[in-house]
C-alpha cells in the first residue's frame, strides 16, 4: 500500500535482550533519560478497530514505575488525538504527543502545529464523505473510518493484498486532491496535513531536556521517522518479527517485551549514581 517508511539507511537490528548488559550500563550512566513510547501495538495489542484497544494494567504500572524514577521523563507518541491518549493513559507525570506531532503536551511544553485547523477539519470531513461513498459503492463496507478531526485514518482489517493496494492507492489520490498526505501502517492508511513527523516533535521536546539519553519504542512504519531522527544518539527499539527492515537499533517481539523493557529501564535508573 505504498512506502513502508524505511529507506536506504535501514540496518539489521539486534535482539534487544542480547545487548541488555551494555544497555543497562548506558541507561544507568545517563544523567537524564527521556523515554518515548508509541501506543497502539507497543503498549497495547492491536484490535480489529481502534475503539476496541485496551491498555493492560501491567503497562500502566510499568509506566508509573519509570515515571517515578529519578532524572527520568516519559511520553507517549501516537497518531491518536491528545484527548484520546489522556483518556486511555491518565497517569500523573506522563507527557503526550498526539496526531503524529500535531499536538504536544509534555512536561510544561504545550504546542500545536500552526495549521488552519477549521479548514483542515473541513477537508478531512469532505475526504471522509467522498471516500466512504466511493468504497461503499465497490462493496468495501468493511473499511472503518476514524475521523480525528485534523486527520482521517482508514482501517483495513483482513483485506487481501490486491484489495489493500487498490484501497491504499485510491485513498492516497483522494487525500492528495484535498491537500493532505498519506502515511501507511499496520492495516491502516492515514491522511494528515503535510509535513508532520513524530521525529520532529520528539527532537523539539528533547531540546528542552538537554543531556537526556533518548529512548524510543514503536511497532510500525510510522515510527521510522523518529528512529531516523534519533539515530545513534538514542536507544531505538522496534516491536516486530526478526528480520524486519528498520532504522531502529534493537528489536523486541511483543507488548509483553515492551512492558518488560520498561521495568528494565526503571531498574537501571535505580542503579544511577547521582
């Protein structure tokens, strides 16, 4: 359904747990730590529709431990709107970057991208109306539209590959006609204002917390721009099967692995010498 977000600088990511001792030392030695986590597919398992996703209590308790660690900040980075993230993970001290960087509320930094919000919302609404009619007339009523007001996600569960390519290509062309760009992820195609990147938002947030070691964990092609933005400066982790092409330096395979890694980070921060 289009570019997977991984370009010429992809690398062969190492299994994270094979590098655990070196990572433990690096995390413990850092004067500060700023950990960023994607939400869907990283902190919680994917579901047939976004409304059915549930946050595990184990993820909440692990995040709370890390938030309470000395010299440590934690934020969620997601394509979901800020209000939805706060509702699903209402943890004291947790920062939020919503709509792929369009909305930022992180430790005193409150920012919103400078776009014409009423005009963008109107374009998104028109795109949804047109795309819904188009795909319905072709018997694709199984497609789920998620209107985020400033972006439109089209969820495509269980469609055959040729149909996915048709849907993705058609939606991308319709979005372009409405002045929007398209990104692709796991069973989802999303139209959003052009020029948005989660990696840019992460770098902007890090600028206010100098000397912090950044950690970024995500499961999808939409996280690749953050992996690229951090490069060797941070600890980047993709949640994916072995052999997945990625700019991340390390791989884990499941939400359970991510929760274990959060506890790993919290334990390492306890070893930090003030």
